[in-house]
């Protein structure tokens, strides 16, 4: 078995049984980076939608609004039990069936947002449930309205408590995002699959994809620690 590299470094080739098979090129590296950018962008879009929506649903549960409580509990239970792949296919094919035409990007963002909203709801609900009631009573004794009490007293403390769990959910969403490939999105995992199919060498692109995921998660974790340090310094 011999190996050679053509001048310019554009193609590396290997000969196996007399055949010439292309290995990874600079275009393949760019494709992986573009896939990583798509993964981050779609995950962040889902997070930006899911975190405040999850908080809103958690408030409805915590405030024990009767009808809303039933609807939210049903939604959370159903979505948490539904795999991302199934949810993505359902959104991508069901919405056009009722006259709502959406593209792959919209379907992917909706899938991730709907999924993470349910999990964020449970995280926020736990934080609100554990919040000391005497602080709320003290604020009300000073004449503070509930919205003011929530915004100035409860939310900062609950957010600090929930931050590790929220970041953990974000990383889980990021690692689960390859499921959105079923609607035609080329994320970093799908890019690695394509490169492996073209080069007949799946290991290098998947090792690089793993490294990219690790780097992205590392940034998330570092951001969490920075936010925790900033909140403690206040």
C-alpha cells in the first residue's frame, strides 16, 4: 500500500488495490466549519426562544392557573417523551399539510425551540418552587406588586440557581441537534457523513466533528462559569 500527496496540497490520495480514492481536502474542512456554524446558529435560535418561553410556562405552573396548568403539563409531558427526530419530521410534514408552508431552517428552529422549551419549563419550575416564600411575603409587606417582586427579587436569584441546569440543557440540545438533519439541514454531523461517504474514510471527518462539538460545549461551559462569577460579584 502506498500513499502520495499531489503538489499544492489540494488533494491527498491513497491507492488501495489499484484504485485512487480522494482523502479530505481544504473544501472538506470548510464544509465541517460551515456545518458547525449551522449547528451553533440553530441551537442558539432554539435556546433564545426556549429559555424565556420555558420561564413563562413555569410561571403559569407555579401560579397554579387552572386551565393553563393542565395545558402546560400536557405539553411538557408530551414533548419530553417525543424524540427530536420524530418531532422534526412531524413539524416539517404536518404544518404544510394544514397549509403552513415552512422551509428546513424554520422547521429546525421550531423543533429545537419546542423541545428545549419543555425542558426549560421544568428547570424554571423547580427554581421557582424552591424560592423562599418569606422573601415574597416581605416584598408584599413593603407594598411591592407581584411583577415588581418577581423582576427585582425573584428572577435574579432563581436565574442564578437554575443557571447550571440551564447550561446543561443547552449542551444537551446542541448534542441532540444532529436530529434536525432529517429535514435537510447540513449540520456538522451531516457534513461529516457526506465527507466520509465521498472519501471512504469516515474516521477523520468524525474525529474533527467530535473536536468541533467539544470546542463548542467548552465555550458554553466557560460562559456559564463567567456568568456565575459575575452574579456572585454583584
